[in-house]
C-alpha cells in the first residue's frame, strides 16, 4: 500500500513539474501575434521539469504570479509536497498560477507575488495571461484615477467660482435693497414737495383773486364818489 501511494505521489509530482515547466516555456496558453506583442515583456525560456522550483531564485529568470487565495500553494517545495498539493497546482496552472518574469512583477528580491483578490477569477475563460490582463486593468485604472482627479480639480474650481459669483450676487442684492430704500425716500420727498408746491399755488391763486376783488371794489368806490361829486356840482349851480 505505501508503495502504491509513493508511486502515485511520484507520478503526480512529475506531472506537476512538467505542467509548470510547460507554463514557463510557453507562458500559458498559445497566444496570437497580437497577444504576444502585448505580452512581450514576459519570459521565453525553457526549464527542465526536474529544475522547476515553486520558489525560484532571481537568477532562474522566472517567477510565479498567483492570486491571493492560492498563494499558499507556492510556499511548499515540490520535492516535499503531497498528492493534494500537486493536484491543486496542476488545476490552477494557467488559471490562478502562471510564470512571468521577475521584472514583470516588479520584484527584485522576492520571486513570488500575490495578485489582488479581486483578480482571482481572471484566469477562467481568458486567452493569454491573467497577469498581463491585470497589468492592463491597473494601467487603465490609473488613467481613470488621473482623469478623476482632473475632473475633481475642475469641479473644485467651478465650486470656487460658483461661491464667488454667489457672493457677488448677494452683494448686488444688498446694493439693490439700499438703492430701493433710497429711491423710496426720494419718491416720498418728491411727493411731499409736489404737495407743498400745489398748496403754495392754491394760496397764490387765492391771493391773486383777493387782490383783483379789492381792486374792483376800489374802482367801484371811486366811481361812486365821482358820481356824488357830479350831482353835488349840479345842485350848487
């Protein structure tokens, strides 16, 4: 029984090494020319299955890109692994585990990188490298963040301008209220002045009428006196 178990373990170990070596060689599924151009920063090396490492050295020329949930699979050693480890690695190669250059992952001292959790399902149903896809998405996200920051800056400028315009509008409203109050005061003074002028005219007209009447009365008295004087003269004659 232990012999069969050891044989099975040896066989799965060999299959796992071959699958890992194949992934290093072709860097995942067969790619189109366009995809190869997009992934031209990835390695193109050949590593013998017996030389494959889960924790490669910097001079090995390759590193493993792995999603966060499966990062623990690469912490063991292939030589001391168990059947479960080999099966899990074989199932995840090309989906959540793939070979990339150390430069691609941006690590100079560590040869294993964890891909963010939100990218853990990118490998399924994809042509090419999920690591490259994640890199493109990160680049796109950076562009969006830059544009968002620019939009936010423009919005702040608009808000500042809006506050300035609003303050100017409030100041103009205040000035208009002052002008309306001053205009009302002038209107009231004008109305009062007109009323005074009208009263003065009435008094003047009344005075003129009285003067005419006095003049007429004086003229009548003078006429009467002249008449009496004439009658007296006739009587004396």
